[in-house]
């Protein structure tokens, strides 16, 4: 600033420049004076505040995404960084880990996932019945099955309750049914972190006990049901007869003893897609000649939906659809019964 003086003769003179400083207070000491600061009582609020894109709105932004500077957070931004998944609000530095997933962004897996158990089936005897290890015939052959579950890092195993099981809280249990039926049995493996995974196996129990004489055995011989002595059963099976009455549900076949007259059957082809599904699922099957049925069951073994039943020609290809939109999330069993075998596939419904 300078001063200018003028005398009565009109002559002027100008003083030397003098510097003046006007001090504007900075109450919060954030480096921004009050006339520039958006809140001079809060050092954390000023025009240079950095905000991070927060797409999932969990209060933590993405540090590698473009930032903005402003007094207040624009919509979709947060003053805190550190989010390792900005598309999922359940994942941020304050979240708790869940089984098999790092959700607190510390790069560590606090709760390791538990692998689903595998189940080995061992019938109580090796007597040939024409069925696989998961099928029993009441009145002939093995009358129980030992089921042994195994899974890496599992600390405990728990089986679904069933009166035919001798235990429910061990890896190896014995299933000894007294009534025919289809029995889904679920075993759950749990690790030290408390994480679980489950597997369901289905035991098919068919009745081969004699009707007129309980010490006899039922076999289906060329479309006729016979009651024969148990000693005669192996000879009938070796000639292609089946255990049980001719109207009983077909069992899942085992590898039969070698016979020069054995009839070779094409494998049953059976697929479901998509799996998991949010709604409509297609089930496709290439069937052998004979009767078949296709149905949906829940894990308790209760019928949910009968998709189709009828008689197929050899290698007939059929396609069915099931709309799971109106059914609860969970695991369902798609069961195909043919003249050769019973196949079951797990279908996951996730809306």
C-alpha cells in the first residue's frame, strides 16, 4: 500500500510502499483459513478431503478407483478406504469372516471351509443280489449296510436321525432297515472352526420276503413272481431273474457275474441343467426299453413333483422341465427309475 500527498500548488508525491497483512483465523488448524474452510471447527472437513468410490454403500471405499476432493462426501463416496470388494456390502474391514470366505479384507481366512464328505457303503455280506451296495432286499442277502463318511480336516460327523441307524454322531454307522422304502441319509462334516458341509446318500430297500411262506424268497421270473427257497436264488439270478416281485421298483444294478448269455444294455444317460437353478430346469434322459419314472424329492425323501412316468423304447431320448420358482431354496433330489437302474442327482435351487 502507498500514500499520495498533494499540496496547494497541485504538486503530488507518493510514499514508499508499505505491506499490510490481514490475518484470517484458522480455528481448527487444518491449513484452510475460515474464509476457505467449509467447517473451521472440524479439522477433518476441508476442501482437500479425499473421498473414495463406495459402490456398495458399506461405508468403505475402493482405494484403487478414482477419488474426488471436496468438503462433503458426494453420493456414492466414502471418506474411508479399505474395501476389498466394493460390489458386496457384506465384505469390508469391519465385517466378520464366514466359512471359506475372507470378508474383513485382512487377507486371511479365519474360518476355513469344510469339504463335503464322501460316503463308502459296505453291505453286511457279499452275497450277490444283482444290486449295488446302496440297495438291500429284505429277506435275502445283506440285511444292513455300514456307511463310513470321510472328509479332510473334519473334526466330527453327524448323521440325520433315522430309526434304522445305530448311531448319528460318528463317522461310521450301520443302517439296518425293517421296512422297504427309499431312505435319504445325510451326513454333515464339521471342522474345528465350526464350518460344515453335507452329503446325502439314498438307500433303496426292497421287499423280497415270501408272501405265502415267510421263509421263501420272491423272484421275478419271465414276468411271473415266484416264491422259492433261498438256496435256489443264486441259480435264478444267474439266469437273469430279479429279486422281489415283478411289480416292485427296480433296484440299482451291480456288476453281475460273468455269463456267456448276458444281455448288454446301454448306459442310462441323465442330466440336469442349469444346476444350480433360479427357476426353470431341464432334465434330459436317454432311456433303455421298459417302464420308467422321473420325480423330484426333498432331502427328507418326500415326493415334491412327479415329472413323468411311462414306457420308453430302447435309447429313447426324452426332455422334461421343472419350474422351481415356487419352491424354497435348498437341495432337491431328481430321481430316475428305469428297468435297469435307479439314478439320483442333486439339484440346488437358489432364487
